[in-house]
């Protein structure tokens, strides 16, 4: 766990989290507001950055799993904070501590490719599709393309 | 030279396998201005690093561009099989992907203490451990790469034959073999280099009139009969093949395959079922046929068993021409397959071949200078000119050999449309830039 | 931690700001639905040269950079096959459903576009697409998705082997135009011009009669007259040649049902326990048996086909009780299309027996079918005999020619040429070659 604290410190440094001035531009462009009805400050980029800066228990927080890693927050940040790099760094540490319940695994190749909250959002939007379409969506994009090719040739 | 700035990254990658270090240094503009690129620049770099027994892989200015069949990268090295400096053409996508991954020329020197594989991505070279690739045949090696999630868009891999130190080992681009008959795989194995992986994500700038120039070439192609009868078969026809063998290939022909941006495919992928005497069952296989001379050599010995024999050679990473010499004269399929397996595990000292006969219309000496795999379908002088031109500019040599109506000027137009520059390039007599 | 909904937080979502457009159907859309444009890919011709990636990336990033293209060429080492992945511009795009910022829209011209103004490159469109067609640029991170180059796709232009072709999408389709014309002419002939026909028509020496009627006649009278057999055999011969062509193109009651279908587009579904295609054989058997027992043609008086045929004219029975049968059976069309033809028609049953030994079959080649984004053939088939689930799995469904009325709506609608007509002995898929 002590090792984790070092790594969290490294993630903070790497993403320039200390430069955050809490202006909220990242929250304004974040697509999570559109995706989750329970969108809250804690889930937003600003909230995650803040929590990371004040303590080390961000790893166990479920709020780091909502992000889609789109990078819109990084693009608009006037201070150069990369919320995506921070989320990625934190998730990597969590994965190494084997906290992988919030990750979706491809049913064919086993690769991790999406977070569960984002996957639930997509499946909720597509709930009226027939089951064999939804089964395909359980695969990662590379496997989907390969299966499509195998079916068509 | 400003002319080539758009066509190169202007970067050379230097890998020292003994020290397990790599660096990327800028490419000297002088060399490019003098030697243009490809095999000619390789020669220059070879002289620079010759004390370290280097292996050089380089591209030409037109590699990756909109010029037709711009797939070429050239491997230059001292051939363990022929004894002289050789330039081996590597097709499929090796050239463009190397350029897109940020490096124009790769110098590999020294010998590693354990098996290594190079990974080139976004201008950086990584030396990775290749323990898990030793002792597995090429298809399995490719699967392992996939499992390790190593991003790759073009792979040069050696097979189990190279691991065992067989001199007739041949490097393979993916599972498609290559035209390496000069012992590139043997050389790589002696350096403990299992392969090179390119992951190209960059790009090349583009000039508007490239589309027009492309169309000019396409028009010339449509009028050509060789383009109409495209594919593996038309090439075999040109080299010379027996009628009954033609029938076997025609029946199994599945689809034409082409390299990067090649409008006139010269390869075929075939799907065939055969009775495997070792497993005593029917097996279905798919292979890509790209090595014309190798195929003919195997067909001479094996007749209609040529497909499973080719598959075997591809699997172990062996040169089919050298293998065919060792196959029993009227052997059964089982005997031949066992012989190939035997060859793939028997190390030997490479016998430096000094042949003095003709291969097609080209002398053996000239033919071996360029890897020993290019089809000898033109008279020697013209053959030499076309191959050299292709190897310097970075365009597929087979394409230029097939279509002699495509002139040097047609290709240079892709570099520049400035009259002054074109004249300068023509005067250089590009095809004379390779000294050896 | 209080969980507040978006409403309480006063967040206006993009769903509200940019609501999804209602699918506008113009008048002509009902009768001549548009086929939307798209790129067709023939894997047999693809050489894997990657020129399509090169020209596509030119449009996206003004450079030759195959990884920045909107089309991706997959090269499978094991089977040595090539395949191009690109946006199919589905009829009901899943990416539009999943995009959280409402950046994707399907235009009037049928092209599905990503508006870069709203796109944040979250990649959820790729996650929603069954073939993961939107591609993420490894350098810029943007999502590149095919937009058909606004109607002039470059990849199609520069593909050297012609593996990529462009279909513009059309409105008027010739088989449909022909079939409606033939149906109208047949209706006018059989009902208006020549009264009481189909049941039996005499034009000089030529006579034509309903095969079911002839069967009942034989059963009831116990005699076989060669002329009857010959006259019935015209229709039966047609059936052996072209399946239940009569049902799809000539039958006036079928024409009437097709017209009713046009004004009842929303179907409420037929109860599944009544869905027996064998029922019509039972009715045929009953008609023949009844004729034998009763001594006169049992079914012909109540036959709706006959009723329509005899309805027009001075001696017509337009106001008779028979028309009530026609009206009731027409009314059943609100449940499913061609209910009469599927489950009850004895004439159809007799023709089905002959179609079973017919010369042709309808084939839907799974290799060319686009599967997820299309299955229009299954939706447009009036007899409901195309298995959409099998198509989505990539398996060519078996089309029972006893049920198919050879209307060829599937062939007409399929933009990929996957639905086609073949002789029964023709193998649709090329075989593996043995050495």
C-alpha cells in the first residue's frame, strides 16, 4: 500500500493535478453529465482531481470508473491539467491492486476495454436491440471487427 | 536536400545489440542529396559502420508515397550464403510502416546475449525479450505477438529454422515469406535477433498532382496484357512453367493479393485441402504465394504436392529454392515433408555459393546481389537497371520488372513537379548510384 | 452524499437541446421507400493493397497516413483473407443512440455524420457499433468515421481491384413497378374484363381453370375430363417453373390483400397458436373430401378469389354475402400480411405442393448480406419466411419455396445483391478445391 502512495503521487505529478484552479471548465465539457443521471461533483473531473490532491483513498473510490477517457477535459483545461492521464494512472494502480470489478472484459480475447458504468450507459441506450446484437457488444472492438470479417468471408 | 524533406523523417535508428542500447539520430542531408535513398544510402551507412557487421534496413524517398507499389524497404548486409554484400527487397508493408513509425534507416549492430525483438513505434526503438518466440513456428509466433498485445502493423520474423542455425533460413513478413535467399534470417539469428516489429502511425505529405501522375501510370497499365492476367500465375508464365502445373494452380486459385498501394497484384492466396500423411487426415490450409522462384523449384520436385510443401517452408521460415535442392528426387509427400522438417533443425556452416550459371536471363552473380529471389524476366542489362532504380527509389522491383513501359521519369514525377529538379535527378542517373 | 438528478442540478442535457429528429415519412416514402446510399465491399476482389486507407486519410488529415483513415483493412494471417471495415450508414444506426453529446445525425440523404462541433471523441460510438466502424486516430485522438465523402467516395474511386463499389440508393425499383403493373392488369382482366374467370375461362379453344376447382370437380363428379386437366396444368406448369408465381403476381385476391396491406402498415400480430402453415393443406383436403361427399364443389362457392372474380358486372355479386367473406379476410390483414395466403388458401396449398418440386429457389447469401444494419428482406417479405435471426448470425436462411410467393420483394430491396434467384440445383457458395 505504501508503494501505492508513491504511485498516486507520481500520477498527480504526471497529470499536473497540482495546477488545478477549480475553474470547472472540464466539468462543463464532460460528457458524463449527459450519460449518468447520478452525475455529481464527486464523479466530475474537478471532483476526482480534488479528492486525489487531498488524500490517498481515491483508489477505492468508485467515482474513478465513470470516465470515458475522451480527453475533452484535458483539451479545454487552461492550466494544462490532464484529467485523462490522472484517471488512467489511478485506474492502473487500482488494477494492480486487483480492484477490477468495474471493468468490462472482452468475452473473446479477455482484454479490458471499457468501464462498467460506461458500458451500462451504452446498453441502456440500446436496450431495444435484439439479443444477438447485444451479444456482439460484449466483445472488444478488435474482436468485433474480426468476427464481422469471419462471418462475411 | 529540400526536395526530400517531405519524403523522409530524416531519422536513423541505431541499435547496438551487444550493449542493448538504441538511439535515433538525424539523417545526414548530404548522404541523401548524393545517394537519394534505399540501397544506395544503405551502402554508405554500411561503410560507416562496417566494423560492427551491421544489418541495415532502409527505405527510399518514394516508399509509402502515392507512387504505385511503393512498398519497398531494402535490407543490406554481408550475405553468409553468397559471400558478398547483398540487397534484399522486403515487400508487403515493411517499408511504409517503418517510415510511418518514424525511422528511415535502421542500423543493427552487435550481437545480443539472449534472443531479442525490436519494436519501433512513434520514433522510438524498444528492445524486447524474445524468449517466448524461440522454438515456435511462425504462425504460433504471430499468435504470441497478438496475445502479448504488442501493437504491430508490419512484422519481420524468423522461424525455427533460423533458431537452429540453418543457413537456408528465410525471414518472413508476417506469415507470407519473403524474397530472402541471401541468408538474412541466418544473419539475424547469429545476432540473436528474432525479428523487427513496426507500428506505423505517422503519415507522409501529399501533392495534388500525385493523383494525376498515378492516373497516367494506371492508363499505361491497362494497356498492358501482363496487368490483365494479374496474379501469381502470370508471373510464373513469364518465368516459364509446365502446363499441367498451371492447371493445378488455376484450380486452387483463390484471390489476388497485393502489397502496399500496388495496382497490379503478383501474389495469390490459395486455399487447399490435402491429405496429411503424418496425421493421416484431411487438412485445410491457407497460404500466400509470393515467392515465384521458390514455388517453381518446389513444383519441379514435388509436382502437385507443391502447396503442402510451400506451407511447410513458410511455417519453418525456410528458403524453398535451397530446400528443393535437398528434397528426394521422386519422393512421396511424406518423405518430402520429413526432409523439410529435418532441414529445419539441422544446423550447418553456410557454404558460400560461387555459382557460374545463368538464372533465367541473368547471371547468377548479378541475381544473388539482389537477394536471389527476384524473377529473371528481362535481359541482364535492363534487369540490373530496373532493379537498381527500384531499390533506390523505394518502389517494388517486381513491379518495375513487369512493366518496363513505366519510365524513371514517371516515378520521379511523384517526387517533384519542378522541371529544374526533375532534370537534376535525371542527370544523376539514379540507377548507377549503387556501387557494388 | 446526496444523489441529485440532472433536473435538480439544473443541467440541460444535449438530448433536450438537440432532440433526435423524428423519422419523417413523406407521402412517396410510403409507396416507394428510399434505399439509402452506401459502399459495398466484395471480399473476393480485395487484394489488401490499402489504397483505400491512403486516400481516405488524405481527406481526414491531408496526409497519407493509413492509421488516420475512416476505413480499416483487416488482414487475417490464418485464412489469408482481407476485409474492409467502414461505416455502413445503417437504417437504424446504433451509434446515434449511444452518443452522449448528440454529435451523430443521419441526414436526409441517408448519410450518417459526426458533427465535430459536438464530438468529444469519447469513443462510445465505437463501443455501440456492431462492427466497431468509427476509428480512433492514434495521433489526434479524433474519431474518424466514413461520411461517404459527401456522395463521392474516394476509396471507391481509387480501389484498383474494384472491391469497393458505391450504391446511390434508388427510389423506383423495377421489379416492384413490374409486379404492380402485372397485378393490376391481371385484376382488370380477370375481374372486370372477363367475368367469372380464373375459376374457368374459355377463350376460343384455350381454356384456363383453377387447379383447386378442377380437383374439386373431379372429386365431386367422379369423372376426369382431359380438357380440365390440361387447362389446370397451365397454372401448375407455371408453378413448377416459377414457384407460387400466381400468388404473388396474378391472383386478384392477392392484389386486393396487397392493397389492404398498404393502408394497414401497423400489424398487431397473429396469435402464435394459430400459426400453422399446414392448415391450408387441411382446408384443401377438406374441400376435396367435401366435394366428394357432397357431390358438388364444396369450397368454390365461398372461395374469396372466386368471389372477387365474380363480383363485377351486371350479373356480379358485389353486394352478395360472398363479399362479406372477402371483407372479413381483408380485415385480417391488420394482424399480419397475407394471412389468407399463409394459413388458409387451398389454391395456394395445391400450388405449394407443385412449388416443392419447382425449378427455382430464392437464395439469401450470408456472405454478401450486411446482417446487423439491414435485414430489409426479412422485414419486407409478405409471407414472413426469411429468418432475420439466422441472417444476423451469418447463416444463409433456408427459404421454403412452398411458402414463397415469388413476389421478389427481397431481391428488389437488397442493395448488396445478396438476395437472388437461382435454379434449385445451383450451389450458391463456391466449394473448396481439393488436390
